């Protein structure tokens, strides 16, 4: 089954697939189309319920440093999908830190 047709993705699976697509050595129409499909189906809802800190940190690193999935240059970020994704990821990481702090006390 093609990866973009899967309906049972977890955030960890999506991030791993994005890293794989992002590290393809050459640009081609197929890879660009696959990246476009991956971005179009980005699960903003999954970020808000993710409890695995490592998966969230991996997603944040992908959004900041990937060639194909990374943030655009300043001035082009306002309506870009990565802005919302990074904000959702940072908010969820902050929530998990607060919960961890409450449970440690």
C-alpha cells in the first residue's frame, strides 16, 4: 500500500516517513508530489494529543531543519503550514512539561 493512502498513521510514523522523503538525494516530480501529499494530510489534531516527547521533538526538528518540510525564510512564514505545526508542537511539549512537573512534585 502506498504510504499516502494509509489511514492509521501515528505522528511517529508520519514524522519517520517525512524524514525518509526529506533525505532523498535528488529532486524529482514523484518525490515532490509525495512530499505535497504528505503535507496536505498533515494531522494537526494528532499533534495536540501526542504524549510521546521524543516524537514531538523529532517533528519539531523536521520542521526547523528539513530541506523539503522546513520553514520558509522570514517574511513568508505567516500563512505557511509549518507555522501552525510548530506552534502546536511547542504547545503540546509545554503541556507535557507542566504535567511532568505536577507529577514529580
